[in-house]
């Protein structure tokens, strides 16, 4: 079985306006992903984790890493 890689086409960060986040609430980022076959996928992960992994628009991510880090 060939591993599928995805490219981040869009990164949507939370905007909680003036209210900010509740104590203990972890900001999540939504990634819109595209596979080479044209299929799309949407996943979420903690914003700080996406930053640490350096996942941004244009980044290619393996399906294995998506399974490991995303919900």
C-alpha cells in the first residue's frame, strides 16, 4: 500500500475576538489538505503543535503523521 501525502492548502486559525480563550482551553488550528489524486481532507490539531511541526500552507505532510498528530 502506498502512503498518501497531503499538501496544506489552507490553515484556519481560531479568532476568539475580545473574549480570548477560556482558562485551560487549547487553541486548535484547522488544516485543509489536498492529496495528489485531488481528494481533500480537513483535520484539526493544537495550534502550538502545528507551529512546532512547522506545518503551514504549502507544507507536504504524510498520512502517517496526520494520523499521529491530528483529530
